[in-house]
C-alpha cells in the first residue's frame, strides 16, 4: 500500500502488496488461489471456472498467468498447487502417495514436484494425490481439505465426505487416510443436463433461482430406495418431461436428488454408523448433510474452501526450503 | 434411367429415377432414408449421422434437402417420417398415441401430421410416437420397427428389446404394445466417454478395431450383479485407468458391458421368462442378444433398419390419400 498525501490508503499502481507465496487449489471444474503473507495472512483471494478438465498440458501456465496477472510481484514467487492440475493430463504429473498414510507427507517428504514454467516469476510446485490399490481409487485435492480439517479436529476418527464433480469418501483413523471411495456424481449430473436428451427437461429449471426442495427430497428417496433402477429412471424423467408430468424447474432438483441418493446407496458401507464430516461448498454440501441427516446420521459440516486453504498452509510449512 | 446410343444404361443427369415416395427414420443420432417405387421396391438408400439431437426446428428441412439433394424429382414427393424428428424439440411435434394400442394406427387414423416446408418439392408427414401414462414412458421410431417385426411375425407375444441411444423394451400381446420401458444407456455411454473424466481411459481404445469381448463380459457381469453400485463403479474405472490397471482398449468395452448389465438388471422384470426379440444393428444388438442369452433367455434377433423400412411401408399403406 502507498499512503497518499491526504493520508488515505490507496492501492498501488502494481496492484496490491505482493504475496510471499501463493496457494492454489486447482480442481476439475474450478481454480482458487490465495495470496499469503510470510505470516500466512490472506492478502487476496481469486476464483474462476478455469477447471483442469478444460486445459491441456501447455494451457496451465498461461491460464494461471492470465488469472494472476495483477497479483504477481516482479520477483520469483512460490506457487503451491493441489488438485487435478497434478494429474497425468494436467500441468505436470505428481506421483500418488499410497494409502494408508496421513493426508500430507511429513516435512521433507511432502512429495511436491516442480512444474515446468517459462515465466521466471513463477516457481510452481504441485502436491501429490493419494491412491488406494484395492479397490482402486485416487484423489487429488481432497487430501489438502482433509489435512485442513484434521488440523482443526486432530482427534477425528470416522468418514469425511467431500461432494463435488467427483465425490470422495475418506475413512480416517488415527490421523491417517486408511481407505477411500469415489463416485462420478457431479460430473454425471452435468453431463446428463448438458449432453443428453435430459437437457430438454432440466433446462426448464435454469434461470429459476429457487431450488425445489421437495423435488430434491423426492429424487433422493427414489435414488436411495432403487439405485439399481438408475438407467431406467433417467429415461423416465425424460418421459415425464414430454408428458408434462414434471413442472418446470423441478427436474434439475429431482435429478440431483436421484443421483445423490444413488451415491449414498452405492457407498452405504462407507457411512452407515460412522462418525461423519461433510467438507464442501454451499449449497451442495448442505444437500449431502441433509441427505445423511435424513438417514439418521449426524454429520458435521465444514467449508471445503477454508479447509483447502488450511491444508495448503500446512503443506507449505512442510515444504523443504529451496 | 436413360439408354445411351451404345445401349448401356447410365444414370440420368438429374440423379436416378425419382422415387414415388420417400421413407425416413430420423432418430436421435442418425437419419436413414429410402426412395421407394410405387410397388415399394427400394430404389436407393441413404444414411448419415444427422441426428435430431443436433438440430433445431428450423434446421430439419434444410438438413433433409441437403441430404436428399440429388434424390428429389422436380415434382412434389411424399416423405413419411418416423422418429424423434416428431418430438416437441424436433421438426414438428406429432402427438403420441396412448398404450395399449397397435404400433400403428388403422388406415385413416394413422395420426401422421404434416410438417411445415418451404420447398414445394417436399410433402412431409411425421408419424406419431407411443406414450404410456404409468409408469411414464414414450417412444418415437421404435413403433415402426415393432410394426415391421410384427408384420413378419404376426403371432409374436412377448417382449421386444430395441437397443440404441435410448434403449426401449416393449411388451407385446395380441398385436398390441401393452407396456414399455426405456433406459438412457446409449446416450449415457456416449456422454461418459465424451464429456467426463472417463474420456481419458476410454479414449485409449479408440481407433483399435478389435472389441474386447472378455472386458465387455466382465463389465456386463458386474453391471448385472451390482447395478446399485453404478456411480461408484464409474469412478473406479477412472481410478483403474490412472493406476494402470486397465489395459488400453479394454475400458470402452468394459464400460459398455457395465451399462448394458445395469440396464438388464434395472429392467429384469421386463424380460425374465419372456419370449424375446432384439431389433437393432450389429454390433450393439448382438451384444444385447449375447447378454440375454447368457442369462438363459433365447432371443431372436432381427435387423432394426430392415424392420423400420417394413414398418414405414406398412404405415404408408395406411396413410389416407391426400
């Protein structure tokens, strides 16, 4: 900041104070970045729908540069990245750590790999994901949210649910992730709404701000009761739209409920009778919490973005000096 | 045809002999047309990947004109259309006939509606689909295949399976369609391969000509045994790809098997213990036949395109002179 002659603070010409380092959570559908001071105070926060799924290897650096244009200082800045930017199809592949293990590696063994950059201002390191051999499962990005949550709840044993494009359920014991399972729920929902005949019935709900709670609950109940009928139920939704049996606006909520219900049914063994936490963003996390609560569970809910930032800060503290 | 001086037949300048009428099966993903003589001999056949899902109301006539450019005579030609071109989002909505009913209406009550055209050479009529109120279901195009099949097998009682973008199962009794159920299997398969993270694992099989039969059978078994685990199993396929547990080329076949297995499980009540026929195109119809056969059923298989043409000819014979 620069003081003006009249004493008012103003933003300097080159943007804001340069961050000591930058934390990035780069997921399938969204990119979030925080500029942090040496004391890990948040100087700024940016978010955009620049998901890794839209990018090829060579697109990541230009995307980040254009996203952070006004935020970079003239010198070299450490950028610590978690998420699918570290996938094989991402910016630069970072290896998986194998379960069971703590969500972050210990100091000096964090496993972050440097990503190739052309711009001398960027010093990018990408955190590893976690992998389970049997049954096969992987996560990238969720592990920093889990680390952030466990830093606040160090004694937590139970199951953490992380809704999203790829929902994730992680079994936690004694500070370690001992098992995980995923579901394609969010991405399937988007693909059905955008790229199948269901777009004709779900599109009628777009632009209507209100979420149809009863329709969601109805779909949820059907998904939980008959997850084995999913393929037939999806076409029936189209038929209901054609025959005027679904009021405009309710189909999206009903479909969301159906898929979340089918996910809960498919992964019932993961959450039934467990100590539960849901990490995510409103309104989706709230829907999972409500669905689990309706099943007699008592999940605690925490903001996924806040947990990701805490986890990235914890990871940064373990990064070997370089 | 025009005879040349040397006696050789040649194609006339304006293409071929003009058809007396044109039969069109215009589905979600594909358009097929046949030029027919007064005696219903096939003069020509055309097919293209101009599915109705890619078109808006005003696109249908230009698409058909460009598709049939060389086939139209100078006069007005009757074009009889079945399929999703008659849907609300299609060329012109033709109403549904309600089950139970024969697959085609009787002469004079066929229910075909004229579609608006600008080109005076086109006289387009679109056949109605069939609808079931409870549970809600609809079909458009399948009914002409069913009519064609029943014209060859007038005594058939049982269930007709029509695989495709939207699979359809129709319960036939005494020449009537008395019930039907659909599944979004084909379109879901395409959306998963093209618009979700599964593209990374399924794309490895593209361009490899061979179909991985054992992988298909493996996925089929899993889909039939655990249709309620579908959402989790879809993400596990991604994880298997990431961890190198799926050999290139096998993921597409496995996924196809998984979804068809889940469809058969969802609609088990439709086919178990029934007299069965599968109408469709190789290789998909063959996969359904093999899957049903593995379950102890003994389906007969017929070519869906040939059945559609027979059904359209039967419909044409019932069309009121105009």
